C-alpha cells in the first residue's frame, strides 16, 4: 500500500503522505470490521436454525406401492420423491460439478477464487455461486430480490447458510439435496421425477446425454424447457458436455459422439389421474387420511401426517397385472355395451320416456335431476356469478339466507311469490324447516326482491340461449386411446350425453386372504370421478342377495339343495312369524307366471324363482336370521331392511361389500374382510400403521360346500373359464342395475353396471339383465387372468370339501329316489345353460 501511495504522490516526503497512509489503513480496518459486523448482524436475522438446517422443509410426494413393489401412483402438492446419493449415476455428478462448481470439493461453501474472477471480469467468465449456495437459495432465501441492497443482503445470507450447510452435511449429501430440491418444471420436482417425466426411467439409468440435458436445465428450467425449446435445450446440453470434456470427464471422441444425438425425450405426464387404478387411489387417499387423523397415529408434535407433503410410503395389495387386465376387460366390454345402449335409445329421451310401470321414476324427478346437472356445470356457474352473485350477497346480509349454487332458494322464493303455498307444502312434507321458510318470506318482503326476480329471469334467458347453442367441445368416447374426441353439440346435449354413459364397478379379491387384487370404480377417471365400488356407493343388488337367504336356510336347517318346493304364489300374512306386516305380501315371479311344478332348491336358485326365496323366508319366520347371516359375511346389519322383501334383493349394497360376502363361499365359509391397505411408513421407513385382517366363520363348512355346489350349478354359461366356477346374476326393476358375482378357488369377482341415474337403463330385459350387462365383463376378465402366464393361475385348486359325511344330501337322485344307484358329478350340468336373470321384484 505504501508503494502505491509513494507512486501516486511521487514523493514519500510529501506532508500529506503519512496522513493518507493513516487513512487508508483506517478505511481497510473499518471495512473489515464492517464486514464482520455485517455478517454478525445477519447471523441474528431470520436465518435458518440448526434444526431447520438438519431438516429442511421440503414437500415430498407420498408413493402408493402395488403388492410387487411397483409404484401405482403418488399423492402430492409437488411431485417430488427424494433419491439417495448412491442412486445418482456418476456421470450426472460429473456433469453437475463440471458445469456448476468445478472446485466443489476444494471449498467450504464459498469459492473465493470464483468470486474474485466474477468481480474482475464482471461475471463474463463464470459466476461465483457454488452448489452449496444454490442449495441455500432453493431451501431458504428463495427468488432473487430485485433491489440491489436486498439482493446483496440475500447473497450474504446465502454465503452464511452455505458455510453452515457444509458443516452439517457431507459433499455427497449436499449434491443429493440440491438435485432433489430443484424444480425441473412440467410437474417434475426433483431429479427422480425429472428422469421419469422426460425419459421414462429412474435416475440411475440416465445416460450421459440425458444427464447433461437435466444439468443444463439447472441454469433456468423454463428457458431450457425441452418440451417447448428443443433446439435451445440441445445447445445448452452441448455446453454441459463441453464443460465435462474440459474437466476430463469426457474424451473428445465421446463429446463429438454425444453432441450429435437428439434429446431422445420420452416425455410422460404424471398427475393424480395417470397410471393404474385411479379410482382405487382416490378411495385409498381418503382412507389413509382418516387413519392418519386418529390419535394413535399422529406425529410427535400432535399434528397428523400429510399424504400430500410428508413423503409417506403406502403399501397395498393391488396386483398391477391383474389390475391392468381388469381395466382392459372393462374398456372392451363397456365400449361395446355403450354402443348398444345409444342405438337402443336412438330418437328417444330417458328424461321423458314413460315405462308404464309402478316403480318407474316420475318424469318430474328426472327433469329436476337434469336441471340440477345443468346448474352444476361450469358454464352455468359463470352465468350465475354474472347475474346473481351481487344481489344474492346483499340479500344474504339482509336476511341471513344462504343461497346455494344450485339456485334452489331463488327458485323457491320466485315460485312462492308467483303462486303462494309452496313454502307451506315444503314445510308439511318435511323438506324444509319453519325457520328456513321464514327466511324465504323475509326475502320476498325485501325491497331487493324485485331486483332478484329480474336478475333470475335474465339468468334463465341467458342459460337457455347458452345451453341450446351448438358449441365446439370435447366429449368422452371409447373409440380411441385418448378416450376423448372433438365435436360440436349444444351444452345441453353434452350434459345428456355424458349422463347417458353407463358406469360400472368391479372388484376382485383373493378369498383366502381377503386381499383386493383389482379395483374398477368407473369407466374413465378423467371424465367421471365418482367411484362405484367402495362402501359409500350402494345400489340395489337384486338376485345376487338370494344366496344369503339360501345359505341361512341350509346352515340353520340343514336343508338339502334337492329339497322340492312348489312354484306357486306364496303369501306372508299379517301375524305370520316375526315379520310384523300390516297387509299380506304375495310377490310374483319376475315374469308374473307360475309353473305350479315342484322345483328343487338348486333349480330355484338357478332360475331365480321368487316363490322359492319367499318360501324360505317364511320358513325362517323372520328377516333376522338372514340379516344375522349377512352380518357374519361382512355386510353391516343396520343397512339391511327388517322386511321380508330382502329375500328378493331389495337391499342397497356396494360392490366391495358384495365381493367380501361372496369370498365366504369360496373360502370354506370363512369371511375375510376385503383388505387393500397393508401398511403406511414415513419417509424414513418407520412404520406408522399396519392393517390387521378380519376373519370369522360365517357358515358351517358343510353348509358352505352345499352352497358352493349350488352356485356352480346356477352359474350358467361360463365362457372359456377353466376349473371350478360359480356365480349368480342379478337385475333390478326397470333394469336399472345389472350384477354378476363370480367365485373361483383363486379369485372372487363382483361387478355392477348401470347408469348414475336409475332411469339411465335399457328398456328391455334382453339387454338390461345382469347376464348381458355385467357377466361378460367378469368372464372376459377371468379368462384374461387365467391366460396370463406371469400370474401362475392354479388350475388344480378346488373349493374345499369337508371330510366325512356332510349331513346334507347333495345327490338329488339319492334324495328323491332313495333306492336308485348313486351317480357322481350330480351338479355337473355341462355348462351352456344360462340362468333366467329377469328382474327380481314382482308386484307386491
């Protein structure tokens, strides 16, 4: 410094010399002291604590695993699943270091050489930010501030945090943290998601050019977005590989070879609806959240785990191959069925069609449902916001009446003002309370009511015009892989069209364990996000409930399947047993005819004769034995009506409950509750929850074997299914529900098909029966499963037969003709006979 001053002043004896030297030293020390004070001051600001450094807050995706360890899907707010350093390929690390921080292993968070170079050359020869500083920015300081002073403070904080990170973590851990944290855009949070989304592979399988492309994105992922700017991204990849060559990580030959290659993107989309079993994953998420909210599964701080942020590992019983085959069988069958359904309804309207039956849904209800669907659409809600949001807000403040988005309040008050008496009628019918009716009347008396009526009229006019104007739109279809097509139709026709799409629920369960192997909740999750298989979605089950009645009678009374009953009208009268009827009940057979012939019990099941089921119910003396037996088979007793009509299937149950109950038949009378969640672990592999199987004896083994033989006899046409197979179909009034329950020694399958609305159904029995709507899908699925070699279907497995004398005669020749010689295979009818699957409810 002295030499510089001497040279500047040109005279060391200059009187100002000592003064200047003294001030220069003062300034130098003052700068050093200021720097130290500045760093000390920053140390007491909002820098991360030790705990935050050791456990930086990162939103991690929870993963759902199939039974074989395959990932079924993820739950996340950010699609991020961390990887360990050992999972990163060496060339990815080399590309990162060569491009971002060549002296990474030589500094402790701050690269002073790089800093001096950046200052001297104004950043033209490279920046000074280290990997540790970039991690500090990602974890704690965030987006760079715009003002110079704030950015300087931010940069100094990053230096401090970087040094602290270097003390807390190894170099390898910092690299893994950095690559796990970075947002590679396109829903790719972290290196694992980036490798999967851009190249459809895991990080350890990335090639050198692929690794170079991803490292190149670290500079600015949006600017070097390979999906939008392929050439720009390729040039950036070349820069990265050039840096690798300079650092000695690549030879010149390798560099020249790789730089010529295309990006080789195999881009995939990863959203909550992608992948196998989306309906299952939706139901699973709600189940897992319910479990994690229980007191015994809370975190140590008393808060519940978050499946969208805490990186949980969720292990399930779903077999991905079985699930894929189930989805393929569903799409194939439902596509054909839907085509038939549209042709069947050609030039007819389910919303005003008159069935002419006592049980048909009134047209007024159907029209009201259509209106509700229209008002639930985004198109209508936009109009509603424009016309009604302001006035309804004012009236809410004045009268405290809540105005729902379906506009039922507005419709009621307008109708009451035009034709008084509606509110009184609604109160008398128990539809609304008296206090709510008074709020309606306050709205009518309000000075703002005329404005509400005027806006309501304008909304109806605008909606009528909007929903009846042909518009370009996208609709659901079966005929392409995307299952969507562009077309032009009115929004009203679009609502009708999509409500006429038949839905389905199908589930397969391993009877010996109760493990759910496949789950179909609907025809397409992207378009119809309502699951039709879980216990909250119940539909009337028809004749598929009859085996529970038969099982009760055989189990309690040891009745032989060969016992005969007369096919004649059967009446349960007031005072009979413990049915507590107010009037006689004489249900008809589904076709309204009686043969007046003796039918065996097994033929009664095969032909689905209501007369036989009613006879058994009358002999049992009460609905309670059947309700009790069904409860042992996993069906909640409180949802089974205490009426004799349950013997005809007048019960609403879910696919899940029905499949669970039928596993009893395939498992020697032992009920195993359907299980799909095995365990939940936290991100470190620590156990949070583990499922406990529920198993109980529901039917005596001897009686159960008799039921298995009857179900095999009643199953009818079996397609190409090999080995033992039994089942029962079911159909309800107006063909609203078509069911088939199939059992094999290896797998139990249940299937329901129908419309979301009961009037969305076939008009004829030939199409509307369960044997047409549901059974072919089950047969197609089972055939595919049996033919899939990787699943190793056990064709030698049979239903369990208890040893010794069953105490229940199964040989009908012996039972009906005691002196006749015995024959084997009494129940082997050779297949090919399909059951009478007509609706199960006659006139009462």
